[in-house]
C-alpha cells in the first residue's frame, strides 16, 4: 500500500475516532440532563468512549509515529466538525475574551 494511502486512512481513522468520541459526548450530555441517574450515563459513556479511542490510537500507533500524528489531526478536525454540526441555530458563537464581573 502506498504511503499517501496509509496516511489518508490514518487521518480517516482519526476522524472516525473523533466523531465517535465527541458525538458520544454530545449524546451523553443530552441524555444525562434528562436522566434520573446521570452519573451512570456520564461514567459509562466516558469509559466506553475512552476505551474505543485508546484502542484506535494504539492500533494506529503500531503503524508509526507519522501515521499517529495524522490520526490525531483527524481526531481534532472531527471535534471541530461535531461542534459545528451539533450547535443550535440560534446559539451565538463564544466570545474570544473572558467575561468578568466589574
């Protein structure tokens, strides 16, 4: 398999891992807010999401450091995509400066 193809697959794997992690986090927050046992949802989701992501990164790390970095880049880009996809239409963008009381 060519080097460019393996790098592309590593980036796609990182994107998939990021979508699973951050999409799962979004789903957990929505489910946990309405649950009678939110700790169960948050802890269970954390363990499941971390297990999946760590196993994925471990697998990609065996392919080499360069592929691991591309996978991490895909993971971070997936965070941006999931954040944009799950934002509500009327929600303003967060401000760059912190708001403090006078």
